């Protein structure tokens, strides 16, 4: 079955699909041609802002002795970590700023402030996820290997623990990403030595990050090491929760579909665009919320153009919406709360046997179906 056989796209002729793809290519070309000094200044200013905020937050934690000082410092540190993780690390590792030819702000050089190796993540995410978005057996991000996200996945008794697994994943999201990247990278290693090298990369990064957050930085706090340690633990926890919410709202609410492997056979560029439109969702955000989410509130635009700078997604979204209206193509969006509650509802429903949950009014459609999302 091809993407054009899905009910949402059956009204499109092959000429329509090709024209839709050509217009998206034109958007990419226009943005690439207009990149320049202002865009480079944007990412450099963001990096400076994040680093200054990180230092200020840590000084507040150590220097302001009251509980209020600890709370303000910890929240500031959590925000700095979130900005580094999403608006900087995630987007730099996508190659969004490679056009600058800056040796520091380059996808091959950036190592982000979390336990997972950015190199291993780049393979699992940039390739496995973005090329094969929501394709069963090909997209490793589909349920992250720990959750049932579609009724096409057979129900097992272990799925009853899915709500708990979802909570644990949210709390330990950086560790889940590290494990996920490791398994994806290990799968392409053809020798035992190669697999050991992949494992070594993961363990070295984990050890380095854990030592920094929970040994070195607390030790620098001297007599206030407990304040620093608890602040680091809390900030990492808050960052994990926020990253989890943002990612899940972009991939698992109602309106998002999963796909059978045959969907990618002889798939054209234009058909790949259409798959991204049904495989992702946005949530509504103003400038501050957009920045705080790494501009991943524009998940649709990010999946259409993963290597275009994130500061352009708001501008790109206006043109994408116009194209969707022109060709009558679905564009899934909603408030952050609405999108997350839908993902949470789906998680609970798919934890149950199909004979129990099938009577629910929404959610859990089949892959490449003409009805509800395979994830909802």
C-alpha cells in the first residue's frame, strides 16, 4: 500500500502529490537561500544566554542560602538544561547550523549535556526516526522499545504495566534516550569488536556525565555540596519531564498515524513529505513556549525540514498551513495540554487487551488506516 492509498490522501492525484512536494521543495530552497548573518547571530546568542543562565543558576544555588534561593536557582538550572537539550543540542545535532562552517556549532562536534552520546543519538534519531518516521519495525522511536503505541502491535500481559513504564520513561528520559541510541547503534555493528566499541562509547559518556553532575559539581560546592547535588538531581528531573512532554506531544496525539513497512517501497520525495504530515503533530505556542520547546512545537515543520534552522519554523509553518489548505492535507495541531492528555489516554488504552479497549470512542487505529491514528 502506498501513502496515496490512505483515506486522507485518496483525493490527491499523482500530479497533485508531485506538485505538493515541489512546493515544499520551494520552501526549503527559499529558506536556504535566505540564511545569513541574523540566523548565525541567533544561535550564537542562544548559546551565550544558555551558558550565562547555567552559571548564574549555579551561583544562586550555592550563594543564596535560603530555600527560595535553592528553588530559584534549581528552576533556572532546569531551564538552562532544557534550552541546551532542545533548542541547542537537538537542533545542532540535526545539522541545522552546519552551513555556518563553525567548528563548535556543528553536528559532528557538539556533545550535549546529558547521559546519552550525541553521536549514537544522531544515528537512531536523524536516520532511523526521521527517514522512516512511524514505520513499524524501522523507526526505533516508535514506542522507544518499551511501549505499545498501536493496535498493530500484539497485546501482551506485560503491556498492563505500560502506564508505569510511561512514568518511569518520563522521569528518566535522558537515560531512555541513551539506551535507545545505544541499541540502534549496536544494531549496525557487524562484529563483536564493533559492538564492544559501541557499548564503550555509551558507558564512557554515562560515566562522564554522572561524575560531572553528581560528584564534581557538588564537590565544588564544598560545604554546600548537598544543595548542589539535590539541585542537580531536581534540575535533571525537570528537564527530563519537559523533554518527554514535548516529544510525546509531537508524535503520539490523535491524528498521527503509523505505517506498515511496505509504505516506503519506491517512496518518492513528495510521498515522504506526505508521510511526515500524517506522522507528526504540532502544539500551539507563543514565542516563549516555542523557544522553551526547542521550537519542537512545530514538529510537522521539523519533520519536513529537519536540517533547517529552528528559528525559521514559525515562518515556515505559515506557508505549510497554506499548502495544506490548498491541497486539503491534514495538519494536526492543538494546545499543549490537549495534545498531551490525548497521548496519556492512548497510553492507558493500549495497555489493555484490544477486546477491552476497542469499544473506546477514539484511539488505536491500524497502521496505514483510513480511520483513527495508529498512535491515538
